[in-house]
C-alpha cells in the first residue's frame, strides 16, 4: 500500500496492538459461545447483534455504515 492509498483509508482500519486488543475485547463481549436454532426468532438477538455492530463501528471509527444506524 502506498502513501496515497493509506491516506485514502477512512476510520481505524490498520491493525496495531491497541486495535487488536480492543477487537479481542469486543469479540469476548459480543460473541456467543453457542446459538441454538430456537434463539434465531428471538427479537433480543437482533438487538444484541445491532449493539455489537454499533460497538464495532465505533471501535473502527467508521461512523454509521449500517441502515439501522441511520
């Protein structure tokens, strides 16, 4: 990647030690160990998933990129 390409990147998308640590913490917080078929219809799962994506887009400093964020 050249300087111009790096400058064109938006958000916090280059992995460094600090970002790695934050992403690991995010995954530990938001990833379930298991997901059972009957849970797929639970509206709380949608809320949980959106909360996880909101937190991830904040960590990566991408702004509102998903329709539900608008």
